């Protein structure tokens, strides 16, 4: 009887080890997250709503229209570094100088990743036409899929637009496929190249102390962007 | 102090498991409708957690895994013998460990608290305590 109990307690130790290993595997799977690009499971909408709440939007410009300094981000919605900037750097800039009215943040397309970058950028610009451009961009980044894997479908973009609060989806659909918006994407990409940018995200700043739109050195720091804003005043 | 009778431990585990099935089922039903559980005390914590990337595992809402876990724990509580004692301990340890991880995510990653998830985490913690006690006291002994 005692031998059997001792054997079973040893077995229980193995069960405990197995259970802990199972939890570890589940955590690793959870950390790897979903592959993104899932129109049936759009995530982090409340987080974006909180981030942008109360800040005016006009077109793709976030912030008070009279802000003296404009920080321009040239981004590709498929770019993973842009996603990292959106989640790691820009929240501080938005909560600081943009919310305070010191600066406005202008998102412009720089479509360099692949074929799916253009319809994504056009969809963002069309959302901007209805005052939800930044909601669209921020929600897109948080649900970004694998580059050019086919995830930038009409269904995915429409799910994002709905979650971004685009009020007139029919109008948004017409505009995102219009020649005018597609030309706008091309023009913004050409502007990024003209400024000498070769990668995304790239930032430029314009203010009373700058001579037009001045490109910034690549950065992964919100402090660098905030300093550039302060220097441009 | 007198050790609790196995019948008492199984009764508590039965109650906790049944309650857990209810909580996990509510979360899963709320999510399947495209919504989120309603926080009883108000606020948007439940919606924030439900819409976070961590609410799904292998594309399935983790509440569905919770239902399966609670059903299995309930079965272990209802059955006699060493098999259910060991299985109940192992399952409850997995549930407890993963609940700890989810609570960490809520506090430090998602930055929101869902009352239903906290309720489930408390139930899982109690189930682990009960099943661990049952296993330690009664494994290898007559049913």
C-alpha cells in the first residue's frame, strides 16, 4: 500500500512537470500572437480609441490644424518597423506634443513593401476623407498580417474601416478605388523619394524654425521626435 | 487540524467546476456574437481584454478552452479513484498556471481588467488548491 502510494506521488510529480510544460508551451504560442490580417478578429480597437480620443483629425493629419509644427511620417502599412513605431514611439508623441496642440502629425504613404501596400494606403486616405484616417492607420498596424500574403483583402480593409468608425462605407469604397486617391498614394511615395528616404518609417518636420519640410535621421526614439518638434518651433 | 474528507473536497470541486463552466460559457457566448462580456461594475475592461490579441489561442477564444477545462475538472470531481485525483491535479495546475499568465497580461500588457476573467482566475486558483489537497491526501488510498 505504502509502495503504491509512493509510486503514485512520484507519478504526480511527473504530472506536475507535464502541466507546467503545457502552460509554458501555451504561453509561447500566445506570445507569438495571431498571424494578424484576420478580418474576423480585429483587435486593439479600444486601445486606439483611447489614444486618439478628443484629438482633431483632418484628412491624414492628427492634431490641431493651427499647430505650428508638423511632424510627417512616411509609412507603409505593411511595414513591421512602422507597426513597431506606431506601438512604441508614436503613443508618446501623440500623448505629448500632438495632444497639447504643439504639433500635428501627418501620415503620408511611402509604398515600398509590395503590391498590397497601395490598396492599404488608398484605404487609409479614403478613411481620412471621412475624418477617421488615423483610426484606420493605427488599427491597421495593430492587425497587420504577413507582408503581401494576400491579407489586404476587401473584407479585411472593410472590417478595419468599420472598426475605425468610418461613417459612410459605400463612399469610402468608391473613394479608395478612385483614380484621385491612387494618384495621391503615388504622389506621396514620390515625395518621400524626393526627400531622400529609402525606408519606412521615415520622419520629416516642418515649422517656423525649419526651411520647409526637413527630413530627420532614422530614429526609434520618441524623445528624438519630440526634440525635433521642439527645435522646429 | 483534521484533514478534510475527500467527499468534502470533491463537493467543493464540483461546485467550483460548475460555476466555472457558467463563467467561461458566458464569456464565449459574448465573444461569439462579435461582442464582449459586460463588466458588471461598468467600464470597458472586459471589451478591451476581449479585443486584445491575447484573447484567442490558435484562432479560438480562450474561453472555449476554459469550458473544456472546467468540464474535465468537473468530471474529475465527480469520479472516484486515483485516475481522477491525478488528472484533476494536473488539469487544475495547467488552468492555474495559465490563469496567472492571463492575469499578468491584464495588469501589465493589456492594461485593463475584465471582471469575468478575474472570476475565472479565482475559481481556477481554488480548484487547484482543492485538487492538490485531494491528490496529496488521498492518492494511493482506497476510493
